[in-house]
C-alpha cells in the first residue's frame, strides 16, 4: 500500500517536473534541519526515506558506556540493553526517534527547506530546457513591463526583452502574443534569465527559416544579414542547386514568404540579394536596384569606389545614406559611391596632377595611374622600388619623379598655379625624349 507521503512525492514530482530523488533528498535534509532545531547541534543524526513503508526515519547514534559524560552522544549500558539486549560497552547504537516530537516550529522549518529545494530544482530544470535553445524563435505572452523592458511569459519560465533589443516605435500591450529570438540564457542564483531580441540580424534569418522550406532543407543559405531595425534590412542568399533561385525561394509566390516576415517585423523593408564570392559583383547586387557603372577595388584598405550614373546617385545612396550603409555592413567593405560626372572629373584631376610631375609624360602618367597612383600625393609616399617595377621607369627616373612629387605636394597652391605652364612644357620635352605619345 502506498502511503500518503509517497503519494505526495509522486504528485509533486509529476506536477513540478522534478525528479523524485531530488525531492526525497530535500525532504531528508528538511527533517534533519527540523530535528537539529529541536534537539540542538550536538546530536549525531541520520535521516533516511524508507521507500518500503513510505516514511521518513530519523536515527540518533550514541556510544554505549558505563557512565554517561556526554548526554547527546552517549547512552548507559543498561538503557542500551533495553533497546537492544545484545548491546555491549563500546558499541554504537542507532535509536529510532519519534518525528512527531519535533513540533510545529520544526515542521515549518522542514516545509521551508523543501520549498527552497523545489524552487532550485525548478530553476535548474528551466535552465536545462533553454540553455541549448539560443538562436531559436520563441512564442510568449506579454506579462508585464519593467523599466522599459518587456517581461514575457513562456509557460514554465519568464523571459526579458530589453529596451535595446526592441524594434523602435513597436508597441506591445499586456496580454499580446510576442515572437522573439533567444539571444542568451544565463544562470543566476535567483534563477535563469532568458534574454530575447527582436532587433538581432539572426531574428530575420530565423523568421525566413520558418517560412522557406528550401532554407530548412539546406538548399538555400542565408549568408549574411544587415539591419536597421524597424526601417530596412538586406539579406544575402545563395543556392547549392543551380535550378533553385535563392531570391525567388525567399520571396515566394506573389511575395507571400517575404511578406510574412515583413508583417512580423511591422513593415520593415527587406532587400533580398544574391550572394557572390566576387566582392565587386556582390556589391553590384547589394546596391540594387541602382545601376553600377564601375567598381574600383582597394583590397589593402578593404574599400571600394562605386561609380553610378548621375541620375542614379540618390537611389544608390538611399535615404539618409541607408542603402549604401546596409550594403557596406552586409559586404564588410567600406563603400564610396560617386556619380559618373564627379568620378570622371576626379580622374582628369588625378591624371593632370601626375602630368605636372617632372619626368612624366602621357605614357608614364598612364602607367602610374594604372598601377594605382591616383595623385602626386600617392607618388610622393611611394618607395623607389614600387616605381622601378613599372615599364620604362629606371631607378634614376623613379627618384626624379618621387622628388618632384614631394616638392609638388609641399608647394603652396598659388605656386602650383603659376608654374603649371612650365611643367606642361617639361612633360612635352619628356615625351619627345622618351618617344612617348
């Protein structure tokens, strides 16, 4: 027959989801605490749960002696024989105690210890449930607000959506359903803390994964995401199957899939672009729908100069620079977007500044420009070894060009203007001597 205590343990274990061994250990500890509160700290006690009879048993252990000098830990031979007739001096005798004698205060202490252990066990269970769920989308109910943070009820646990992880101008009321990304799960003495986010770029990735079967199946991959939460986002996608268009898969029939994500994000605009391993080609995709005339790549500084038609400049840059900013984030390159007219003007100015140098004619200027020297400043900073590698430039000529560039850079603007004509003549002379042009 199962006793009342055994039934209680079974019931609490089922309702709270706590292992029975944890409950039994907590119960044993609680009764031991209660016994010590009643008897004092000097007694040698042992508490066990007897599963067969379904009750907690408390034993006090005492040494059998001729004369008692330490009452909590000793018992006379005569008293010991009344309990166990075979007792002898020097034996250790375990005496079963009546748990009813602990009284109401001791029982209350036992209850407190049990409740504390239950709370600890529940906290550990919640942490165990969520610690491996970072990166998932979770559903909850808005329960309350705490200094701007939203506290959501997830069922067995609560989660916090901090102010900085909330989409700007997005409002929730108590009782609203909320979906969010599990950003982190931390364990504290007061219990686990589940941190949510609706602004993290991976929130969009997770939303698309829920909407697009091709992503779940691994055919389409989201390579990178950049966001300005509540306003606009760009996602770069690729496909392992040449027959599957990654952009089309994410957009869905009549835009159904992307619209489901946009609706969840309360109208945030989403640009879906095709990923390309070639950075220049990818930037052309990322700045879509703007047309790209030319991309000048500077790999050393991870920068790109992007040239667009003049009438497309505002489209490429976007409102308050948003389009180019998101394209820069998603690619990892610093972008400088310029109109075609300004770019050509800059080219001419750069080319003219090279022609102004002593020893440089049209052919040498072209060689310098094609090698990445865009101005006299670039030449002035270059070592002789860099220029010697170029066609038709020896060591002496390289030194002469660099010296002229240094003088040109350090010369006041008015002197450069006054000497423009003589420098042009030197350029002509150099052309005739070297046979350039």
